[in-house]
């Protein structure tokens, strides 16, 4: 969702901005723009559509300048068109601004500014903000920094912004509240971006701005960070751990496919150092730190959005099954607005790949206000959620660029398995021998995923048969029910086929009415504990001429014979099956989307990191 790039230094800014915008494409956007400052003139270019279209549009035009800002916009206020695209200029033409987030009091400000004679070309809240800063600057006779700080103190909402001023060509100012922003520090040059991916090839030294902080970046290499309360902060310069390769496609056609194939490695990384199967122990640092409080809790609440919510559903099954502590799972967007009951001895688990999802962040704040302990499970290191929670564990999946989450999901599930096992072991609700057995099996899961990946060609053939379908149904029981939901989400996200995930037994309460010879039904048929019931579900579908694609345990000839198509997974412990059954569903969605000509990595209307509610 909206990408920000800024540069000030000695090099040509344009190629740095354009490459940076291309690296941020994965976040999801519908228009793009850049502005460069040279010879006391802003050269501003904006286009609805892709970054490549913006690049084509600027061919032969003046793109010189060693200071500039660029933006990919995901529309909130106003349709995606050239005018609403960022950057926006103030009425005097002296200030340029890019913005990620939502200014909630923009309508009031717009009215006030209109009365003062300001006019607006776009429908955006961003154009209101840049003019508001200008008005504050003029009325208070303030310098740029003071004007920005004063104006931001009046702003309600969430933002990350970068501002340029024609009268201050040697300075770039960046501020954040609720939307991520990172500053890359080079030699006499600075980079600003929504995440580290546009920065990584130039410098590894970065400062993540905290909420309500702004950075003033000077061309001579000096920089300062202040709070919006005007307190100077000592910058915490960190070294990025990520490398360029991690954010490039590495020979795969799409990031999504690369990330599906990275799962064996990602799982190894998420387990590494946290588990000793031989001795039967698990150590999640955050859990150790708050162990007493976690063990004393009468209830856990899991909150998340999208794919992370599906991992949360699995968390409920795992924790209740293994540690016998009640768990509630809730969409963060519902949790934050429905006046939930939260006790001060509750433990709230917030799950987020990006660590920036606005609804999840807001849910965390509510839980903290009510004094619950908040534990984060995030992928992006240093992200807002990772910092806002009391304790947490990183999933260590590595950068996930494809909008449809794959390796982030499997590593979240790994973390939840470890969480549940660690609590269960401390509570004494599982035996050490059981724990050891599960841990040994967990260590073998990456190899088993590799076995499934070898069936890619066969899965592509199944995809071919069904790529023109209009609907899909996914059914699963127990641990496979959240996987059915996730499989359906993957398909609808990237192929735009309507798909629903259901607990298999619920089929007869509604979805069965949809089944005819046109309806492919993906059945996750690997749970031995519910085998007879799954067999009955398959028969119910077959009786209505539905087409069965079954995910089965290796060697299950009985279900293979009943299904139209079957994909085998190596057998494993039931609580670990989601780590295997999800993989063929990811591949199936991927191939169907490719065959339908969809933009797999950047599906329409979706954003990777949803920083607005
Ligand atoms: C967006 C993404 C999804 C993701 C969801 C939650 O909708 O497109 O893939 O599952 O946000 O994101 P999070 O970063 O909090 O896991």
C-alpha cells in the first residue's frame, strides 16, 4: 500500500527513485509519480498505472536533479488518476509532498483553507496536507522544519510523508505517524523509503523513524531526528540484515513462486536455535521472558487480518488442543471496534507478516490499554507491530514480496506450533516423549515440503483442467479447515475466481446447493482422525457430479480412487499437516492465476501492507 521513496545527495535522483518505486511495487498501487528539483524548478510527473508507464512518460523530459521524491499510490481519497497521484504541490508551487496514510481531519482543513482562498486540483487528503503546511509556514513566518512540525501537530490520522521545498533545495524532511518510514544513510546522501527494499543496494545503515518523529536530512550529510514535541532524539543507526538477492526473483517467473519454493528454507530458519528435538526443549525468547504471566492467563486472544488470521485459527486449534487454555481468534478490524471484553490477565497474540497492518496495530493498542500482555508474531524485523508489542517472536521467513502470502503463513504456523508446545510442556499438559516426537517430525517437514514441490508439474496439469472455472469450494476438517480457508483466499486473491473455504461438515448446510458438474471441490483428506467423515463428504459431492481434487496421504488408494484428481503429501503428525497441505493449494492457485493471465505478484486492488483501516 502506497510506497514512498526520497533521495538527497550527489547522484542523479531520478534513476534511484524509479528503481525504488519498482521495488515497492509489491506493496500494491494504482498510480505513480515523481518530482525532481533542479534550477529552482520542480519537474513533476504523475501517471495512473504502472511505474513502467511513468518511466515511459518521462522519456525525453527533464528528469535532472540530485534531490527528489517518488510515490506509488493506492487510492483512498479519490479515484486512481493522474491528478490524484502523488507528489502534490502546494498552491504557491513551492512545496512538494508525498504521503502514505489517511488524514482524518482533511475535510475540516480543506474547508478552512478554501475559505482562505486555497484551491485544490485533486480529491486527495494529501493535497490538503501540503497546503496546510504552506499556510502554517506563511502565517507563522516559520522555517520549513518548524512549519512541518507545527502543522503535523494539528493532523489527525496516520501518515508517512516526505516534503521538498524550492526555497530549501538542500534539505529533505520526512515524518511518520502510524505508517512506516526508514532512512538510509550513505556518504553525503540519504534515502527515505517505506521499507528498506529501495535502499538496500546503496547502503546497509538505516534508521527506522518512530511514531511522531521526523528527520531533517541535509545534503552535506548532517541529519537530525526530532519528535513532534520538538525533542531531539539520538538516532539509532542499525545495519540491515537483508541482502539484495532476497528481494529479487532469482530465476523464478514470479516472486510468489519463488516464495513458495523458499518454504523449506524459511521453515528451517524459523525453527533454528529454538528447538532441540533430542533433549525435548523449545525456547522462544519472548515466551521465556513472560512465562509466568503467559502460564497464568485464563485465556488467549489471537488477532490478525487476512492470511495471518488463518494462521491464527490454526493457533486456536493448536493451543487448545495441546495446552488446554481457551483461545479466541478475531479479525483485528472487528476486535478494535466492537468493545471487546479484555481482562488484564489475558494474553493477546497479534500475528502480522508486515507488522504494519493498521487494524492489527489498533487492536494491539486497545489490548495494551486494558493491560493485557501483547505478544507479536511478525516477519518484518523492526516493524511497527514488532515494536508496539510487549514481547514477540520473528518468523524469519525473509522478505515476502508477492502480495499473496505463502512462506509467511507457513512460518507463522511454525511459530504457533512452537508457542503451543512450549506452553503445553511448561503446563505439563503434554509428555516429554510426545514433545520429542513432534519436534523430530517438525524437523523433517522442510524435506517433506520439497517432496510436494516435486509434484509441481502434476499440479500445473490439474490447474490447466480448472483454470476456466468460475467457482471453487475448499473443504477441510480440524486442522485442515483453516487451510481450506487459506487455499480459497489464495485462489481468489490472485486468479479472481470466486472461492470459499468451509469446514467439510458445514457443506450440507448451504454450499452443497452450489454443487453441480461445473463445481471443482478441493478436499483436504489427510486427517486420519476424521477419515470416515471425509470419505462421506467426498461421496456427497460425487453424488451431485462435483469434481473432486483431493489432497491425500501418500498411498491412500481408497480416496485416490474416489477423487477425480489427487495430490499426495507425505504422512506426518496431524498437528503438523497444515504445513504440508497448504503447499499444493498455493501451487494450484499460482498456476491457475498464471493461466488466466493475471498479475500474480500484484493482484488488482490488493496491497501487501495495509496501512490504512
Ligand atoms: C493484506 C495482504 C494479505 C495479508 C493481510 C494481513 O491484505 O494482501 O496477504 O494476509 O494484509 O497482513 P499482515 O502483514 O498483517 O500479515
